[in-house]
C-alpha cells in the first residue's frame, strides 16, 4: 500500500530498461522493456511504481504526491553506470600529445618514465584536497552526461601512503558527491621508479598494501595491469589471489595491447570482470564465459590511442554468449574523457554494437561488473531511483547524433540532481 510519493515523473515519451538483477548474456542484451507514455513514481529513494502513465496515475488515486516533474516526452533510461575509471589523480598529460601524435607507442612512453609514471609524480605531489577538487569536477561532468554510479581505481600513488590517499579521496567523493563511487585498489598499475628492475620486490609491497587496504575497508576490488613490460601473468595471479584471500574481488586490465594471457587468468581466478581485451584469444573468451567473468570494453581508449584494432564485441556477444559491458576508462593518459556518450557512439561505430546492446552494457551489465546488479542498472520496483532523461526520441538517436550531450535530467537516489 503506497501512502505517499516523493517524486512522480510523468510525460515520459519512451522508457527503455533492461529487466532483472543479473547480467544479460549474448543475445539477451538486445531484449529491453519499452513503455511509451510512461510514468515513474519514487518513494524513499527507490522506485515504487513504473508503467504507462495511465496505469501509474490510476494506482496513485488519493495518494499524496510531494513533487511532480514533466519529462517533456523525452527518453528515459536507468542512470548510466561507468564501471572502470581512474577518477582520482593529479595533473594532466597534454605535454605527451605531440609525442603520441608522432607515433611513439603508449608502452614506450611508459618505459621512458612518462605515461602513468608522470601521473604518479603529479599524484604524489598533490594534496588530498587537490585530488578531491579535481575528481569532484570530473564527477560533475559525468553526472551531466547521465552517469549515476562510477567505479574508481587507485594506482597513481604506488606507495602505501599515496595509494591510501587516493582511496580515501574516493571514499570522501562517494560521501559528498551525488554520484556513487565504488573503489578498486590498483597498486599494481605500474612499477614505480624506485623499484625499477625490481618488479618482484614491488609485488611484495603491493601484497602488503592489500592487507592495509582490506583492513581499512577502502576497496571492494583489486585490479592489475597485466601487460608486457608492466606485470606478468604470474605476478598478476599472485596479487589477485592475495586480494581474493582478503575479500577483494578480482578485476584485471587484460590483453589491452598484446596478447599475454590476462584474459585466461581472469577466467582462472574467477574475476568479476576483465577489461580492455583488444588482443584476447578465443580460448581466453571461452574461459570468461565458462567462469562468469564480465568483459568491460573501453572503445574510447583504442580510439584515443589511435589503434586500428578493436575489442571483438560481436564475437563476444554472438559466439561466446558473454554479458558485455562498456566504460570510459577515464584517465589522464590513454583516455582523457569523462564522456560516456562518446563511448556510446564509439561502441556503435567501432564495436558494431546495437543501441539496445549498448544500453544493456551501460546499465545492468555495468552494474554487475561492480557487484551492484541487485541495486541499480534497471528501472524496476524496489531498485534505487537512478534515472536519466535524454532529449532524444529513441535509443538509436544517442549514437546517431554524436558529439553533443543528450542528457537533460538526472535523478539520483530519488533526488533531482540535474534538470
Ligand atoms: O586503462 N592501462 C592501464 N591503465 C590505464 C591508463 C592509465 C594512464 O595512461 O594513465 C588504462 O588504459
Ligand atoms: Fe583502465
């Protein structure tokens, strides 16, 4: 029995949402629930009713409604979820742009002490407040794009104190910003300069850091950059298993640039997600499917690195029945953009995903990639009222009309965050 409604959203031209709490696999990704002339009623930060406007208003006869908003005939989707970002960091790397454009590969810049290591320097030199202020502005941009939950990795500190500084910042952002921020410890993002040539010793340190991070409850996930010249499969396995033993679920930057076996490792350790996967082998993809690992694809990164290569989203969906997810990978090097709507366009252009698959990838599958499928990722009774309103007539319009921001309104936890 509904006694009172905090917020009623009427005049929704078209509401589209995946259904259920669990990931949507392969062919299921295109199956959405669609309601035209819809309404959503919100109570206590959760969805109380969703359906046709006629139905919803009939069921609310005599019920007190605190606020009503007219959605102007626009498109409504679940709030978008960005499950892979390097949100908290110091500085920026536009000084590397000319180098990149002249064709110097990403890993070469890193090997020369630039790339991630240049951001490590800037992050170590930043105060917690500076990191917070910079990341807060990025979250504002994400919110304006229609994003309501973001994962954030550490990995630009690479000492215990500097990693904790990043994680504490993410925690405070989660408390203070309307967007929910979910933390991942990624001490194994690069070998810091003071450990150059001693990667093995640094892996020991990462394992020690993990114990501190777990003890302070500062992260839910543990991630590793498993890549040629960064961390080997063996080192990555050691770190992920150590994290798992402490209750941190595994994530892995796998086969981003070279095929090293990180995808297979994700299957082996039962990771919650495996990210990038440009160079993933068939065997690796088969292992993801067999072990319930969610592939998180980052088409903004391959685009910005100028790689003529893309993750095999069609194979993942059509041949391997995988629940593909999408993310910005927002970071100051390989993908300096907070724009999930750019990613939506690139997923259509380069990954050949359909608009329906893209929405599923950015909502329920992304929510599951960060262990939140029971709370967010679809517009259904009982779920958190995280809702995005787009000034667009239908879903296909989002990747079609590109380079602009279509988001008109965002409701987060039942509160109007953007309108
Ligand atoms: O996901 N590949 C490793 N980490 C990031 C890039 C970080 C950076 O360049 O600062 C990525 O692409
Ligand atoms: Fe990344």
